[in-house]
C-alpha cells in the first residue's frame, strides 16, 4: 500500500537515531514471558494482542468494525474504525502518544506479573510487545483529517511519525511481520484466527469482525456479527445437537465495576459444555465465575423442583445431574482480574462468584416461574440423569464387590505380557479375531499384551453411563487397563503406558477407532491427557526389488520409494503390492510392519482442546447426518482415514 513512500523514508532515515529500547529488549530476551511461547501459539498470540486494543476501543463505544487479514508472506493487517490512536505530543514524555504506545512496555500484560487492566488511559497493552517481536511493523492512524504513519523494526523506530496523506475517516491500521529470529514457525493458520475472532464477535455483541486470508491459493473470508452476543454463542454451540427447549435463557447484571452475563440452553446429550470468559479471555480452568454459576444453578433447580412438586420429599438432584446436556456461556468483565492456576486460565476474584450467583439465583428463578413448561423439561432431564447415575453407581459397586471377592480377574481374551512395570509395557487393542491371532503370534510377549475386540461396539455418545458400566464389549478394555472408569478412574493404576489401537486403514477400522476414542474421551479422559493413547499406523504398500523390501504409508511414499529402488535403472523390475488388512498378515509380517518398536509407526492421540474434540466426537458420532458430512468434507485432510 505505502511501500513506495516507506522505502524512500527508510533510506533517508539516519541510523544513528536508532535507540536501544531497554524495556523491549527484555521482551526479546524472554518472549515466552509475554506471549506464552514462541511456537505457533505465540505467533497467533501477536494477533490477539493487537486485536484486543481494537476491541477495547469498541468496548469504549467508539468502534464497531474490526478487520483481520493474513497477507501473502504471512504478515498480518488489523484495521478498526475507532477514533485512531492519539497522535498528540505528551507533556510528560515529549513524544507523540502513538510512539509511546509502541515503544514503552506497559505493565499488566497477561503473562507478565499482575492482572489484566482495563485501563482508563491509553490502552496499547501488548502493542509494544508485538512491536518488539516483529521484524517490522507499520501503523497508520486516520485522525484529524490526516493519515499518520510510523514504522519500526524489532522495536526500534525506523520512521518517526509522519503525515503521509489526508483522509475523511478515523481508525487505526497495523501491519506487522513476526520476527523469524523469535518464532519457530511464521505460518499463520486461518482457521485458528477465524475461530478466535468468531469467539470475540460472540463475546462483544454488535461488534462486526471480519477475517480474510489473502495468501495465494488459500483465499477466503468471513464476517462475524452477532447482535445477540453470548445468547447466539450458546445457540451456535448447540447447532449440531438437539436442544430440548426453545430459545436460550439469558441472564445478566452488574455490581460496581463488574458486569456478568450468562446464557444457557439444554440439549438431549449426556455431556455438558460450559465456556467461561473473563475480560474476553477464555478461562478453561474455570474459577470464581464458573463456581458461582454452578452452585446457583444446582440450588435454584432443586428449590424450584421441590416447590413445583417435581422433586419429591427429601430428594435432591446433584450438580452433575443439572449439568447433563447443558450448554452454557459465562462472560464477566471486571477491573483488575486475577488470573490464577497453572496456565493462568482460572479467575480468582471472589466478588465475581457472588455476582454471578446472585444473577443466576434471581433471573433463573424468575425465568422458571414464567416458563413452567421449560422448567419441567429441564427438571425431568435432571431427574433422569439422577436415576441413571444411581444405576451406574450400583453397577460400579457390584463390579467393585465382584473384584474384591474374586480378585480382579483379567479378561479371558487378554494375552498379557510378562513385564509388570507399566512404563515398559504396551497393550494392543486389536479389531477382529484373526488380526488378534496374528498379533498374539507376532508380538514380543515380554512387554506387549494383546486384547482382541470383535462384534459391534457400543457407541457411548448415545448411551448413558449406566449402560457403559457392565457393557460386554467395553468391560474387557476396562479390566485390562486396570484403572477404573469415570469418577473412579485412577491413572496411577494403569497397567500399560502405551494403549495402542490397531485397526485397519479402512471404513470399519476407522469406525472402531473413533468408537474407542470416544469412549476414552468420555470415560477415561486422563488417559488421552497423559498421552498414553496411540493409533497403530499399518503400512499400505510393500515395494521390493530383489532382496530389498520397503514399506510405504501413503501413495506419495510408494512412488518415492519405488523411484529410489529403481535408482539409475528406470527399467528395473520393482514389485509393488498392497497390504489388504491386518487380518491377512501373518504373525511375522504384522510384527515387522506394525508392532516392532524399531520399525512401526504410531500416531499419538492428542486432546487438542476440549471444544474441538467435543465437536469432532459429537459431529462424528452424534445423530445428525448433515453436519457429519459437512465436517468430514471440511476436515478430511486432518482426520486421517476417518472415512465414515
Ligand atoms: F495496539 C495497537 F496499538 F496496536 C492498536 C490500537 C491496534 C489497533 C488495530 C487498534 C488500536 C486502537 C486504539 N484502536 N483504537 C484505539 N484508540 C485509542 O487508542 C484511543 C483513541 C482516542 C482516545 C481519546 O481519549 O481521545 C483514547 C484512546 C485510548
């Protein structure tokens, strides 16, 4: 855009004027302190820091549009239509405010000491951090009829504030290129930015945020604009689920400097999705706002249920009961938020608990009084959940008693290994009896156990906990792993630290893989969180020439290996055969291709983030067909072989 002017200015700019900015040096020395990490997550964080400033302008009531663009070459441009960062010279510093915003490290960053401040004065929190970590950064401010421009490199001024044109609008535009010296990767992921911006648009009702990818071959754009704010957020989270009542219940209130809002809607599933935010920052570890919400929800529903005669006598529904099938968004805004916990993702301000509790107590009680039909649906769901939980507890107790009497008998189908130290052992969960037989024959029995599974597996997404306990397909898995299930799950009792799902690279194989993963995700989540779950990746092709044999895991690799084996002799006879299925391999072949730690390929299953995983599982395993098709088409490149 203004490249031409800039080049000229840069050439004439005297290098001696470049100052070493001490505050920003600290950012370059320990970038992780300011943006969390220098991996892809830190790279994306730069964008959030800049956008936060534009959102502050929107919260102040002066901006209603923000545009975020990935340019060719992975630079980022953020534009808003706010008042424009002030450009006048400050009395204290003798410098334009714009310069101060970009060159002075502001206290109160999210990762530095102290909490986030929604300051009254100049915002610019984070702008100097982004500047310090950018190979170059350019800012343009439209204000007072002028376009003011300033450029920086790694935090140093390369072009002082200059008027480069006139304008009839106001706003701020920032373009930056993250510094390759600072980051492990420079490639932006559009989906990540889009998801984050959509979340911000939901959290700031009425604000229009658009995202655009201008990289060649990847062009796309989206505009997000939600007048209903978190009310629309809750409805959107339920978009692939089946709500059990019409409309989202919305509650809000404020006290002193704090505001809180809550939106809830129940669906017919057995899980909950509760998303909480403080000052637009996601708090996955919860905190005071979430606690206030949960306590009030349980109390209000019990009180109403008893009063309305739906809950009889001294009966009660538990917190878990009233959260079954719940989708909730909680958003609070406060000055001086205290972020605590391992990842600074938990809100510590106790006054917020009282505020949210009061809002839910008053507003939800009112809502239930005014909408008795909805109240009845919600309470009946909680009562059913309560009965199912009781049944599950009885089933669990009877399994526990049985084990106590007989000793924990390992499943008959399990071929266990000799080694007992879980750190050294692995279990292959194998689809089908014949593959199970080959695996048993081919394994190294010192440390590899085999558990064959067969027949139709229970889809836990469509079953309540009481059906899962005592299920004859899942029970062998539970007993073999030895760590219990659900609330009882104790990862320290796990009998193998590698749980390897071995299934064919075809439709049936991916189906059983998804079913097992759904089961682990819902009932043994720490197993995935600890990184103990793997998928075996069987090769697809065998390529041989003479006595040399190579394995290929994709078609590209097949071509590459065939070319390698041919070498300089294009006419050499290279034999390519396709592996049909695990069940058709003999024990030796299975060992060499899929089980030998020296040569096999394992894919570790990661729990990327709860929302994404929940979406994957709900969409892939839930009842609605259309979203499943859509999801698979969109994600085909990520979901390896999930060709359901
Ligand atoms: F962070 C940043 F500096 F990089 C940045 C700031 C980036 C972007 C895209 C936008 C902004 C920004 C800042 N947008 N709007 C503002 N507004 C102010 O800084 C501002 C304007 C006027 C007044 C005033 O009191 O007149 C006060 C402020 C803080």
